[in-house]
């Protein structure tokens, strides 16, 4: 499709992204477009064989593997996690003993979810990662609220290991990758090194671009460790849209995209299925995901009622977010005939935003909320110890401006690139005091 190739090249050049790959499933046809290079240091053309890190779209593979075990009668979604992992612990013993398998898969487990720990590259990496979670603090009770939880999917991956008796990566290849013919989807960097792959880049505030280290520690593979191509991602979309009963019963696949938790105002959608993020966009119901890895940002959206899928992989942060958002807007307007409307917002004075101003924290970062004349800004600073675990030291981004949504005093939305469209909301206690911020999907506790 020449129109797809044109818009991909135009946007990539405008945003100065080194390399991008985009795939479409539209009216029964599969289309792909590629532009740029894998790395500014060692450039190779991005093509249909180029592996990108798809980040958190990996969670949909982890959840699908769990659902295969559910279909086989080996796992019960309603059962406590300790049914399968008796030694599982977080700081709150009541939460550790009561959290269910379902709550791992729909981001309602309730503990600090952005836990990054390098536990080596051996077959015991995931077991050691889960053991290291013993001190994670509980933010809300399991099932009480939706808060994006990477660590919960590591536990789900460990559950897959325990039930199948195989390392997570081997189990997923046996259960999913090989049966679906996903030959260009791999987990481990040593497997990536034999193929053409994209590396991540960071756009610096002075306009320069730097190359980032590749990948994440093995213990985080169930959260976001897959490297794949747009062709394999479109095959994955077809599988969930059209079904493949020999791999997963159709009714089980449909169950995965039914809401299990509702989250109005959440940045990743208005509800969560079983790993799938659900939202209404331009009047169409969207089942999707996407992901962020060091210097690589991806998008994965399907519209089941239209048998439509859009996948996009980019190798530069943060501008990859703007590319993905604009490609999606083009597809919705040009192909689906459902333009995405601009949100209605209102300006707020410094006095009006006063109750929200302050310091908010997660295990991974510190967020400072400040007035900016029209609304607020969020300055997000990653904790040095987290960057050390990931072996990266990117330049911290400038404060991100948000406006308040019209008609709702708690909800906010970013209206400027590269995070345009990202939403959030503030949380109050019974006395009306602001106690937390849910931004970028995370429940972030107010500390000052």
C-alpha cells in the first residue's frame, strides 16, 4: 500500500527516527512499510526481517500461555497465586496470600509494579526475580484498583515455568511460538545476535541522539522481553482476531478480551481484559497493547469488529511515541473512517491546581506535579538504582504538560507531543484530600 509507505517515511523523517517498521491487517490484506536503519552507529536497512523489541506486548503472550494452561485444567484464574507458587511473598502478607491468578493478568494485584532487578541470565533468573519481590510494598488491596504492574507478569511467567516444568522461554515457544509459526520471534539476546535487529536510541535535549544498551535482564522476559518483526506481530493479531482452535479455543481467546476490571481515565484504556488493554477510540472498540523498552517504543492495536490490526515498532525515544500516535490517527481517519477527536480540556489557575501540587513516588521514579499557567506539569525522574539495573543512563526528560479534562475535576490529559493523548487522574481519600496520582498507568502515592 503506497499510502502506508508514504506516511511512514514522511513521519519518520519529520521526527528524525532512525528506524521504523509498521504492519497493517486491513480488509483481509496484510501490508507492511519499513524505513530507516537499525542503528546510527552500525546502520543496516530496516526490512521485513528486522527484529524490534516489542516491550509489553510480550504480556499478551504470557497471558495467552496461562490461558492455555487454564483451558487444560492445570490453572484456575480464581485460585490464589500460592496454589502454584507456595513461597510467593511481597511485603504485605495478606496480599501475598490472597492475590489471585486473574489479578496478575489484569493489573489489579496492587503492589509497586515497576520492579527491575537483574538476576542474571541463567535458567533460574525468573525464580530469583520473583523471590526478590519479597519486600515490594502494597499500594492498594488486590482487586481494588487498576495500576500497571510489570512485576505481576513476572509472577505469571514463573507460574508457567512451575506448571509446565520448563523455563519460561522454552514453555512459550512450545505452547505458542512454534505452533503459530512465529519463527522470527525470540527472547534471548544471544538469539537476536544471529539476526538483523534494531537497537534503541535516545533523543537528547540538545537535539543529538545516542545509542542505548540492548534488551532487559532475563528475569523480566515475561513482562517485555520479546524481540519480533511486524510480520510476526500481524500473525499474532490474526490469531487473536480469527482464532486457531488447535492452539487456544475460540471461546477462551474471546474471554481474554472481555473486561475484567474497569479503569475510567486510565492511560492505557478504560478497562482491562486478560492482559489486553481495552478502549473506545474514535467510536471503535480497541483491543490492544504496545510497549516501551530502552529507546524502543511499539504500538499494537486491533479492532475486532473490523478485523483490523495496526502494529508499529520504532527505535528512538521519546519521539517514537509521537510517531505511533500519528500513524494511528492516520489509520483511523484514512482507513477506518473514524477520526480520533481532540479531547475537551479546560485551563486551571495555579490556585485551582494547588490541591494537586506535590511529590508522588513509585519504586521506579519520583513525579513532581507543578502548576504551569494552564494546567500542570509532571516531572518524572527515574531512580538511579533502577537505571543501574537496566544499565542505562539516559538524559532525564523535561516536565510534561497536562491539562484538566472538561467536566471532570480529577482527570488530566497530555495535549502535546511526544506523549499527546496520555491520560491520568488524581485519587482522593474520604475527606477529599489528594492521596495519589495515576499517571502513565501507575498508581503513584503522594509523599509530599
